[in-house]
């Protein structure tokens, strides 16, 4: 099983991740991993933290001379901003001098933010200082997930499976549905859109929200191509690939809805406008539509995987909402800490990464996991079986 655990705080020494279940013999290019970390940091409307951090993956185990060994991979991403937080975020007891107490007190938080983990986390873990909650619940943690996703992508690329994300909506501005996503255009702009008319309107909406001290959410789409038929399974609820994808994407901070294929529009369409008719053409099964988004019965069906995720507006705002102080029990304005106005494009990168981890796990469940050569042989045998079946 391909699995991972992350650790680290937003302003701590570093973020860390251990990835287990990576086959031996997979080529890992650290710069490729770092290129995905850089994509996560780009986006019109991002905050000052992105100017401080330049995320770099330090691979500390599981890779030798550029190839995986089959052992767990550990990755560290240092927080450059920790230099300014050594006393408030020290893992060791600190001397309680007046100066140190002042530094710790300055970073203490008791004003909770509606829409954030602050309140529920402080109650669940019995914390008086909400700093102990927000440091871990921060979306800064997603840097580790993107690093894991890049490793997963290194595996999937060996079999011609690749994916990308793009932005469909920011605030009230939507891209034109008739414009097909173009990766070359998407990679060249800081909102990851193909529709450049919508791009200008999105920037204007972000500027307006920033001027008003507000924040914006939006919707992203992730597309994966060249997936074989039969990843996932229909036989048990927890083996259904659409369920696994939904859980993975919903786990991303601020994501409140996940759609596959036609998504919520299935509710208003009849069967003949929902399901994808099938035909034989040149020894292959083809479809003229892909409303199912590449998944039927919890399994890939050979079409492109299409997943949409809706992200709510970030709950940290310069113009704060009304809230409460956990210590004084008084009505106050919610806490504000340096934040983004809009991080929808970054959300797309994280969603792409999380989907990659689900797909690689399903792929290895079907074709093996120990080493790259064995997996390739099994995959080629499967493809040959399909060719023979539809000749």
C-alpha cells in the first residue's frame, strides 16, 4: 500500500513526511519534486508568506543515486520563517525571561476564527492557546502533500499516466465551458486558467476582495489521462475509487465539495443525458461523452478521470468577522494573521497531488508494488489481454 504520514507546524522548524510503499527502481528527480512545490506557491492573490518561503524537498532516505530502494522515503521541507519564531515555537523548554515571555505572549491566540479549526480544535485538545491548533491545521501542511504527489507522479509517469489541474471559477467569475483546457496556457499564468478573458476578471475580483479586507474561494478541476480500465473495485465500499478520491480531496483544507464528471448536474439530467453511450471502433471501446468522469461502479473505465473541487474563502480576513475570546468569553473580532486573499490555484495543485496518491495506490494494488520491472511486466500482460479480448 502506498501511504504517507506528515508532521510539522506552519512556523516550526520544518515540515516532514514519510512515504511508505514506494516500489524499488523508480527514478526520482529532486528538481521535479521541487518544481511541484514551486507551483503550489504561485498564484495571484497569495500572501506575504510565499515571499518568505522557497520550498525545497530534502530527501533523506529511501532513494539512492536517484532511484528508490523500496524503503520508506523521508522528506523534509525547512521553514525559513522559523528564524523569526525560535522562541514562540521552540520544541524545548525556554528560559522564562521577560524578553522570552513577551515573545511567547505576543504570539498567543485566544480570539478564534469562524470557519477555521481554531474553536473545535481548542476544545477537543483542551488548549488555552489556539496557536497549538492553527499551527498544524494551517494549509502550510499541504506542501508535504505536494511533495508526496510528485513522488506518486514519478511512478505514474513510468506508465504514461499524467494529470494536471486548472481553475474553473474564482468568486463569481467562471471560465467559459466551451474553451478546452490548454496546459501550455495554464502553466504560463498565475491563476492556471485557459480562458484569458476570465483571467482578467478574476484578477479584478481578487483585487477588489483584497482592498475590502475580504477573501475568495473558487472551483478547480483535475484531469488524469491514459488510465487503464479496472483500477479500484465495486466489491466493497472502501475499495471504490471515487470514494477514495473524494475522501482525499475533501481532506484538503478549505475544500467543501467534490464532484466527479458531471457532478451535481446529474440531479437535473435524465438518464439519456447522463450516461455515456459505448461503441466499438477499430478494436476499441469508445465513448462520445464522459459524463461519468472516467469512473463507473467505483472503477476506472478507460476515459479521462475528471474531478472538481470547490474551495471556500479563506477564514483569515483583514476585515474580521464577529467571534469570541476563549479566555475572556467576550465578544471580539476574529484573529487575523498574515494570509492569502485567494489560494484557489494552489488548491488545484494540492488536489492534483492527492489524486495522484490515490491513483498510484490503486495502480499498484492491481499490478504489484515491490519493484518497477515487475509492475511493468504485469501491466504489459494486462494490456495484451485487453487487446486480445477486443480483437
